[in-house]
């Protein structure tokens, strides 16, 4: 998310907000947000679906399936949660 923020800041610095580049970044921004959100309950699934409007259900599921936790304190996304998304 930090690197995306840097790109957004660069666009603002170059007065390119209206160039369409920010809209092009929207799926990437949402994918980064998806990885940061809690992924446990059906309410979490609903929140993800309402937030990730630039991503298809298939893209969300693919991201969740491919997500590998960084450390041992994080858990993989459960199959049940992915079914909730679908």
C-alpha cells in the first residue's frame, strides 16, 4: 500500500490526477486494501465485496487463494471464507 501511495503522491505532484492514471491504479489499490482487511467472518466478506468494486469476484478469490501469510502469526484465508466471497 505504501508504494501505491507514493505513486498517488507523484501523480498529485505532477498535476496528473485528471489524467486517468489514478483510475487505472484503482484495482491495484483495492487489491492492497483487500490484503490488509480482516478475513474471518461473513461480515468481513460483505465488507470486502462492497469495498472491492473494481475487482471481479474471480480476482478477489484468486488473490485470497494465492495469499501467503508473512509470518507465523497470520493464518491463511480459510476455504469457508472464500466460499462466502463467492
